[in-house]
């Protein structure tokens, strides 16, 4: 029986193979369409299999009540990140978009996970 990591590794390898194509000069290039498709499939699987929540309107969008729980963030730092996001924002800063909490395909949430990981 394969472990979850092995299955994810296989899925990622398939995605890489599908995304890479050779042009007429033999140079390997990424197919943007294939990348988007595989990324969406991966995030849908994550939402269904790991988060175990339903979607809103689009398969890569968390429902608002799940987004308010911070499910888009790493579970180990979720509370700290959500507490940080509730703090007042300096006038010189840009507020995170509402999609940061709901859209699994956006990358705005990634620095929050990395920031706390590096501080640990």
C-alpha cells in the first residue's frame, strides 16, 4: 500500500511530465495551460481530501465560513496568522485581498505561512 506522500509524489511527477513539452529546437518549455489545469486539480484534491470542506461557486474557492477559520493557512500556525490578520493595518500598507482567504489558487497567503515557519 502506498503512503500519501508517495501518491502525491506520483501526482506531481505526472503533472511535471504533462507540463513539459519540447519546441522545434528541442528546448523543453512549460505549457501554461497544463500548469493551470494541474494546479487546480491539486488544490481541489487538497480541499476535498485534506481540508474536507465543500467549495463555493468555483472548485478552488473556500466557502466564507471555512475561509474565516483560516483553512488556507498551515494548521500549525493558523491561529497566530488569523490573530495577525485581525490587527489594524498601517496606512502605508496594503490590506490583503478577500481572496487571500478563499481562493486556493492565489499565492497571497504563502508569505504568512513562511514568515511564521522561519520564526520558529
